[in-house]
């Protein structure tokens, strides 16, 4: 089968793939017998498209092929964003470049500009950019923005890249597109937030025994005993053909965002045994990367109830005190001791911070960033009582908190994720008390409410936990409490390190935090009449 670029816009991206026998980056043919769930996304021409997806379902390959197809046949400039600069390199070199090398049809599109960050396709360009390199967007004008791994990207930069579509000279009304896709993280954030605004297409399959139309759900669609997919109505085993032959059905009509939810349960080559094994691991990884669902276990966030249940309005002797300060134009502080936190507040004045430290004779830990000069002055003036703090990963398992020695005796480091885990765990089991009313704690509670724990991929492609907060939402009191907890170790005469306390979220049951899949039993019949006709390939 030879490649043919002469019929341009007469052919959609799926037909282009089939007609030219396109191979993926590993040299394997891209086909739609076992990828039927990708056929409609391949041909979807919605200007706004959102895909909440599991990992390893072939969507990044789809996005690359579509970006080249649109640049060549629709003469569209495309911006393709990835979470970081290192990921751009790790994405283009092993994924994009082999796709070009393996396929004469794609190679024929690429012109004399073929670098890691820029490919000339026809007489247009595909820009591969880091979402953390916001400055690089200034000189770019584009017609289509594709945001890969949205939840792990710099949301402010994505909005900036979106403005580069405003300069589009394209006259076609169906261009100026914005596509976003990602493994989800937490409910209501990133890809899940936009998915909730979409038409929410679900993949429906039909049991060949009882003809029941259904979506595949965890755990109801899998038999743990048989290690097999089963019909949710008759409980008989679903064969591979049942799962392969499905169709996309909208939940909502009249919405201008085309949305897809892709789970590994609908992917024919993922056996039930693999899903079951995944379910035994970290639940954030299982929900985000296997089920393609957001996940928020109860113990991965700090709720109002978690704070208020620890309010204890008993008298505090206010001795052996500790103080934590988060630095910025406004400095937030938390003061307390082993009996509880008895004072919180904020000020723009370093004189106020020094006065409070002296008033309570507190061991004090102050954030060094973004300007370490003033904290360093206080650490020098009150040597052994005031410390400046830096976050640093505990790569060698030396402990969450590491006090400096010798010339660094005024410095303390902590592992950010492990420290937050420890603080949240202490609140969960009642080890941290608040000698303050709920009214006084209101802003403190709000700051913690924005924080959530997720699993992300680091620069080496490894999955690791991290605490995030939505862009533009404050978290200052959270860090001030962390620094207070570090200073408290000095008052308790602990050693140089603090070992981690296991997070209760590691014992959360499989049902905890699940965002349930919609059951379309009463919707499907009506949708089937309204939905665009879908035919098997």
C-alpha cells in the first residue's frame, strides 16, 4: 500500500493512517480492529476537545499523527505542549522522530526544518514546547493548541499559549482548535474540570449473551475469582469481541466541548488480570493511570472537619514554643508548642516577626525563598534559635528533616512531600491540636483545603507522590505549619532527622474516593436515536 498525499482534505486522519499503512514509533501497524475506541477521536473535528484518559492507550501517538495531518492538509500551525523541557526531549526523540522515520508518508511531509522543538510540515510548522517555558510562546502564532498531560502542566502557561491562537490567519471556521488530554489527578481539577463541562462521551459495549448495553466499570465489570471481564447484568464472561465492538455515546447534547473518557478496561489488549494486579497498588496510580479517573482519598487532603475535630480550647502554658514563617510580601506565621497551635497570623513587617519570636522565645524556622536575606539575618542574630529552611528531596532516605552542621548549623532542609504527608498524618490521628476557634482558623482551613495529594511522573518517567494546589490559590498557612512542626522538633529535643509516618491513605479501600462511572441504562435508548450513526470498521 503506497502513500498518497494528493487528496489532502478529502481524507480524514483515520483514513490517512489506514491508506498509508502508518506504523507507530515501535514499528507496529496502527489499526482500528483493536483500536475501535480511537477511531472517532481520530476523525473528531471539534474545535474544543478534551480527553480524560488512562495510560498506555495510544493517545499521544494519535495526537502526533493528527498534528502532522492538520499541518500538512489543513495548512495549520500547531503548538504541542508537554509538561517540562526534559519531557519534550524524552518525547520527541523516542516517539515523534521514530514515527517520522518509520513512515514514508510522514517523512514526505517534513521539510528542511526538523529539530527537537520545531518540525516544518508542508508549508506550516509543528512546535513542541514545554509548558514551563512560557517565554517561548511570545513569538509563535498558531491555529491549533494541543496540550499533552494537562494536569501536570503549568496552567498559566497553557492559558498564555492559548492567546497565540488569536493571531491565526486561518479563515476556516473549524480551526483555531484547542485540544487537551491527560491522565486525571484530583476531582474537579485540570482535565477532569473540563471533562465535566463536555458532552461526556462514554464507551458502550453490548453483552453478546443478554444484549445488555453497558459501560465497563471497576469493580462491577470484573470477576476477581475468574480473572475475567463480566456482564454487569447477567454476570457471564465478556469475550474480547464484546469489549472490542463498542460505540461512543454522549451523556449531554448541546455542549460545545467534545469529551472522551478512555479507561484501560475498554482496551482489548489489557486483560482483567492486569487490572486486578494494578488495583492492589497505589490507589492514586490505579485510578489515574489504569481507570482514567480522578482520585481523592479521604486522607490525601485536609478537610475542614480534619482541622475542627482537633480544636481544643484548653489553656496553653505557652512554654517551649515553636514558630513557622512562610515568606512573601505578606508573611504568614504559626506559633504553638506540644500542647497545640495557639496563634496564627500574617504581617508585611519583619519587625513584627522578630517581635513575635522574642515575645514567645520560640525556636523559629523561616522559609528561605524567595529572598533569603532577611531570614539569614535573623538566623545569624538568633543563632541556634532561628533557622532558614529549604525544601530538598530525601533521595538517600536520610530522613524527612535534616539539620545543618558546621557552617550550615543555621540551615534546615526537609523533603516537601514527606513533610506534608507527616503533618497531615499527625492531624489525622489527633497529634496536632489547635487552641483557636474555628472562626480564627477560617483562612488557615481555606489554605489547606486547596492542597491535594497526587501521583505524578518525574523527569525520569518514574511515578512519585506530590502535593499540589490549583494555580492562584494560596497555601501559605500550610507551609507555615510545616515550618512550625520542624521548629517543634527542637523544643522536643528530637535528633537530627525525623522518619516518615505512614499515610493512612495507603490503607484506603478500593471504593474510597471513587468518582463513579455514570450508568446510562435510562439514557442509552434515547441517545442511540440521537447520536451520529457509528459503523464498524
